[in-house]
C-alpha cells in the first residue's frame, strides 16, 4: 500500500455512511485519559472505506493538553535541539477506536490505555486536515510505545485488523 494514498475519510465526507444503530454516536462526548483527566471532545468519526468501519475518533484537544505538550518539548538548547512538532492551530488528534471504552451513563469516552502526558506529546493536526498513513503510524507508535514492538508495524492490508481498531462503541444493551 502506498504511503501517499488516503485511507481514512471523515464520516461527514461520506453521505452514504451513517453510524449503525447498534453503535453509539459519540460525537460531542468528553474524552478522558487513563487517569480520568479530560483531554478533549470527540468532534468526528474517521472511517476506513475499504474496511467499511469507523477506525478513529477525531478529538478536539483541550487547551490544557496543548499547554502540557509545550512544556514537554520545552528543552533548553544545551540539551540538544528539539523543535516543537505541533503548530499553532493544531488542536485535534486521533484515537484508534479499539483504545476507547464507553461510559454511557456520563456520555464519556475513556482511554484507559493512554495517559495525559502521552496525549500531550502526540502529534496533532488542524481540523479538517486529511489523515495520511504516515500520520496514522506516528500516532500509533506514540500510543503503544516504542518498547512494545510497535516500531515493526507498517501500513499494510492487515493494519486495521489489529485489536486497536476493533470497534468498542457497540451498545451493550443490544
């Protein structure tokens, strides 16, 4: 699979697609990290057309996470050159759907595997930006960590078959 091919589409770009009634539409829900801290709100759902399923949540990040990210990369020059990777206006990030759990009662999405600092260090993008495969891999490696063997994972036909992309938004009462 070419690294330049767009795999992911915003649900709003696909007029013939909708959230199946067996699944929660979590747009507008608060997203919490492993420590139960708010990191933002789900603004959109990202679909892989080939797999015909939602594979990511598009999250508008809270300002506090952005500020924490600036602190994370604010390293003195004598410790090496570290350019900050996110630009002004980059206030969205993606979360693989299988890394999210629902708290239907409180209308929250919980990410028990990802902590606040990991979100703060994540590469972000501006709203509406096309999600390209290289960005997906970068985020995937950030969330799983380099010491887990994730650095060997590549974009291939089985990428979205991983546990991290198993749809976790199914309503439990159906």
